[in-house]
C-alpha cells in the first residue's frame, strides 16, 4: 500500500463585489423578518383590533405549516440538476410571488371582521413564508459553496447579516418617521392605516430588489459551484433517511439547539420591543426611530468586529464570549428600572442611557449572529467526509426550520406576557397601570436572560475549530485526488 502526501486544497475567496451582492440578498430577510417580528403582532392586534392571542395563534400556525417546507426545499436544492445550477432557479422563482404576498400582508381586503382577518392572516403569512423559504434556503446554502475558507465565510456571512440589519432598519425608520405620522383624525402615528399600507408597498419593492441583486450578482459563479450528485433511484424513505443521517452531525445538533433558544429569545424580544419602547419607557415614535437609527451604527460596528473576532478567537469561542456580554447587557436596563435604578420616563437622561446601551448591545448581538451563521457553513465539509454528500441546503434549511418554530414560540410567549400584563387591544401609552408595566418588564427581562443562557450552553458543544476545518478540507482533497490511495 502506498501513501502520498495529502494535497493542499485550493480554496477560492469571493471578491468584494461578490460579497456585496451576496450580502445585499440579506436585505430581503431583514425587511421580511423586521416586519413580521416587530410589527405584525402590533399591526393586527392594536391597529386592526384582533386579540393578541388570536394573532399569535395565526402566526404560529403559519410557522408550523411553513417549517415543514424547509427540509424539503433544502434537500431539493441539494439534488436538483438544471442548466442554472442547484440554487439559482429557486431564488429567481421566488422573487415576484414573495413581493406580491408581502404587499398583501399589510393591505388586507377591506370590510373583514375579526374572524375574516384571522383567516386572511393565516393564509397570507403561510404564502409569504413558503415563498421566502424558496429564496432563503438555497440562497444561504450558497455561502458554503462560494468559498471553503474559514475566515472568508465569516466575512461573507458578516456582509449578509450587515445588509439584513441595514435593510430591516432602513424600512423601519421610514415607517416610523415618514409613514406613521399623526393626522387630524389619528392622534398617534401607530394607528395611521395609510402609513401601514404604503409601508407594505415599499417593503415589497425592497425585497424584490434585494433578491434580484443577490441572484444576478452571484449568477456568474454557477459553473464553479458544486454540482448535484449523480441521478439516483430515490424513494421517500431514502430521502428522509439521508436527511436524518445528515442532521445527526454532533456540531449541527449543538448549533441547532443553540439557534432554537437564541431565536426563541429573539422572537420574544422582537414581539415585545415596541411595547417596551412605547409603553414601558414611554418613548414616542420619533424617539423609537432614533433608537432604530442608532442600530445602523451597531450593524457597522459588527461588520468590522465579527471577522476580527473570528480570526483572533475562532468562531465558537468568539460567539460564546461575545454572546455572554451581549445577552447579559440586553435585559439590564429593564431590570434596573424594576429596581428603581433608572431615570424617570420622559427625561433626556433615560433616553440617552437606553440609546447607548442599545447601540453597543445590538452590535454584540449581531456579531454573535454572524459568527454562528458562518459556523453552519463549516459543518458541510465535516458531514461530507462522513456521508459522502454535499448537504448545504439541508443544514441551512435546518436552521431556517428551527428559526421559524422558535420564533413562533417566542411570539406565543410574548402574547402570554402581554396577557399577564393586561395590555389589551387598542390600549395606548398612558392608559396602562404601573403594575401592568412592571409585569411586562419582568416577563420581558427574565424570559430573555434565561433562554439566552440556554443558547450559550448549547453552543459550547459545537466542536469544529479552525484546525479541524483545515483538516477536513485536506482530507476531502486527498480523497478526491486521482491516484491517491489512503
């Protein structure tokens, strides 16, 4: 038996324009997630008048139905064979239907009662989420194909998350500062229906534009991406056995559970964010817009910090250390208020304290998200060694699957917190008793702190490092090298 030295794998690194184009695709998810997580519960409950528990039930039902599609689309995009590769046909096909469905979400038919709005909400959110799955899962899977470099993947996903945050924030600022304005008949901007309808149009246009740029900007790489496996005789049983074999990877299980808890907490935070800002802190729409604009700085900080932290600490260690800081700081202002340690509502001091803490903390949260997203891509080669298959779509579909279910659970938990706090549909700031605000604060802060710490615990079981990733690439190169005998 002869041995030859393992060849050094050739690793391609995407250029700056490619990273920009791929990153801009994240704006579609930023806009959609921002609207669904931060405003949909508020819009259908407080503005349109459906009970918060009914809205949460509709959203959770849509999430459960949609989540089943993720592994199917992921497996399909791993194995489909077309002249345009494995990923791009899905991305192009989803573009226009997703834009139309998102517009209709914020422009329901006139004259619907609560029951009709509930049925509409279930149907339209299922449609949006299914269309989004056909774009997001193949699009995210591209990250593992565009480059195998450990640090380049961090950079690629940093651009993705940067534009996701920027896109979501930009449309949110426009909504709060330009569209949700008081009128002679509407005293509080949140209840301006015309503003919500206009938001639906511009958000839909942004989503379509982002998908177009990402798809066209990465199109020229199609000949260089991984090819689909040879045609096989597949049965339903074989398909699901391959899916389960793939997701049994230990590092994927750790990241899967960490994502579950992290997004569970994010779902609670997003759904209650406007209640905390508007009711608990008593901020007006201009102040809330200011907080949102501050997060632009957070996203810029994270874009610089994430690659540096990934290089110096490694992705796993960096995500754990930065995550511990981020998720301890996040509920701190609310807890401080509950213990009487914050300035009174309506004071400039309160607003600037919350603003500074928000900018720093959100930057750390985004860094953690960027590192964890890049960690998913690194599982691909370890799994390929064990199974002989490239399964980028399945891995990112798994994260997308748990994102939907955990955020749905977050929305349900948020609805429970609102119910315990006795915040009823139609209530406005100034009408809520202090005892209710205290219950809102405790429910928000304690739930976030506990669930985020569970996320960090699960993340500690992820086992891929820079060194093991390099070893995986070398082993794959050696296995594929003609004439090499192991």
